């Protein structure tokens, strides 16, 4: 019980440190990028005002105005809006950007434009990414612990209700049920929330959720940054923190799934290798091929020696029989002479 409490305190401490790091990044990037964005926005507004005042533009003035628009777009500023719109580098947006950096999602929709901001972003990611990996690994350990408990409950339910006799069928049904539940909790349910909060169609919200959790991060749709309906600043903070919690837990779950797949594949390859070795008879108890060849040669030599010995014995026996037959007539003549006497 005490060990479990320590683990929960560790997870809570890591979460607090993680969000403190995001708040620190939000303050830094807000300070570094806001002034530059304000200057670009003000230049664009001046160019738009000059365009209104002019009755006609020559080609050079038109090209200059187009350059102002292109520069504003490159800084993430919508030229169709006025200067009173919220900054892209307010605290809430900078907080959201910090989360995409340390989780390696990297949408690319909002990026630092100053040299100092880029250099600080490198250092921020250098320390933030390993720390986030530590946090995800800790969350993954909790997932694994409760996954085994829940999988046992679900498997018992499938066995009792579906009456699957084969274990492989029960395992397959278990994986399907877990996949459906996980996909609904991590992807589909957040998609519904994003559909409501961002005024997106469900297809776009679903697409964004999957692209985010897979860390592809195209950046064509970004929650909180692309929102066009007005929100108060307090609500925006809560919304950004909730989105950050969502992709942290989602990435941790995907990391556990990928690790489990890798372990399963490794276990399968080990079993296949053992089966092949047993099939080919490559066991430690079998002698090496060289020893088998040597033994075969020695057996052949022994057989040749036995054959030679048998031939020699047979020849010797034939000579003895021949000698006996040659001496037998002389013995019979001597016996007849003795009887005559």
C-alpha cells in the first residue's frame, strides 16, 4: 500500500513539474515573440490604411503591399482581421505551443520567428523532450498495471457470456473489445468535444485527433489556434490545459501499445527460432557433424580390418586341411605294412 502511494506521489509530482515547465515556456515565448508579432501586425495595418487612402496604386506600391501580406501570413497573422484581434503569442497560445514542442507533435502552425526565439526553442526542447518521455513512461507503467487487471475482468466476462471454448478466440475477442474501448476514449470522445469547441465537422475533428496522437502533426488544423469564435481568457486557459492533458495521456497510451506489440513480436520470433532449431535437430545433445564423419571413417576401417582377418583365417584353415590330406596316404601305407609283418 505504501509503495502504491509513493508511485502516485511520483506521478503527481511529475505532472506538476511538467505543467510548470509548460508555464515557463509560455512566459518565455510570449516575451520573445509578442513584440515582433505586434510590429508585423502594425506594419500590415498601416499598409492597409494607405491602400484605403490611395485612389490608385502603381505596380511598385501593389508589390510592396503584397509583401506586407505575405510577411504577415508567414508570422501566423490573418490579414483579413484587424489589429484588435488576440495575439498568436498570448500566454494561452504560447502555453499550447510549448506543449507541442516537448511532445514532438510540432504542428508548424505557430513557430518562433525571431532568432532568439528559435535558439531558446532548441534549448527548451532539449530539456523538455526527455522529461516528457520520463512522464510518459511513468504513466505507461500505471496503464500496464491496470490493463492486466481490466483485461482479466473482460476476458472472464467474454468467457462467461460468449461461451468461447478456444483460448485464441477469447484472446481475439479481448483485443477487439480493448481496441474499441480505447479508441472511443482516446480518439472519438475527444473528437466530439473538439467538434463542439472548434466548430469543426466531426470528420475534421476525428482527423485532427488521430493526426495529433500519432505525432504526425500536419498543422492544417490546430485546436485553440484556429478558433474563430470569441472566448474569454480564463476559459481559454482551461481549454488549453485540458487539451494538453488529453494528448499527454493519449501519447502515453500509444507508447504502451507500441511497446506491447514489440514485446509480442519478439516473443513470437523467439518461439519460431526455438521451433526451427528443434525441427532441424540442432540440439546440444547431438554430436557435431565432424565427429559423425570421423566415427563413420573409423567404423569403415574396423570393418575392413575384420574382413582382412577373416580372409587370412580362411586361407590358413585351407592350408592346414590340404596338409592333412597330403599326409593321410602315407599314414595308411605304414599301417598296412605293420599288419603284414
